């Protein structure tokens, strides 16, 4: 549960832990441990339900977006990184604070991306488009966003 762009996970992990624990406890309460014939299937079902709780489609979209951005930053030279962060902190504060705080929805992240693209200098725009169409994280992000 580490935020790919910032590396911070403690606050998010601690804030989401009670919900995860409650959901997993409810799944386990529904299981029938005396049904030994269905034990393997039951364990797989419990595991899948827990996984789906930890990684709903919304979270998968957010993660794909974050990984796309991380891969982009890792490919930039020092001047590109300066330009990227100069542009990033020109965004409305609710956007960059929401991004760093992991509070933006996947739809908010799309708005964030368009706004960032709009205010970015042309060389950064070219870099963003090139990264979207050539890096595997671009295809993964698009595919994840299009998955219902």
C-alpha cells in the first residue's frame, strides 16, 4: 500500500485498515469451517473476496495512474523533472494536495491530467503524450480505466 509517487503509506494504510479488517472478519464469519469438502474452494473464495476488497476497480485505476506518473518521472532528465514539478505545483492546491494525499478519485485524476497537460509547456506536453503511447504503463492505465 505504498503510494507509488511519494512512497508514503503509513497514513493511508492506517486509515483503511479498520475497513479492511472489518470486511475480512465478515467474510470469515460467513465461511462454514465444518464443510471440509469445500475447504479449498472456500479458502480461494475468502482470498478472492479479501483481494477484491483491498483492490476494487477504483483503486486499480488510481494505482495505474500513479504508476504511469512514476514511470514518466523516472525517465525525465533533471531539467524535465524541474519542469514537471514546476507545472505540478502550479495546479490548483486541491489537486496537488489531493494527489499527494491520495484523496483524488480516478475521475479527479483524469481532470488532474487534463489540467496538468493544459498548463504544461509544450516540451512537457510532448513528453506526456510520448510516454502515454510508448510506455507500457500508458497502455495499462488506459486498459484499467476502460475496465468496468
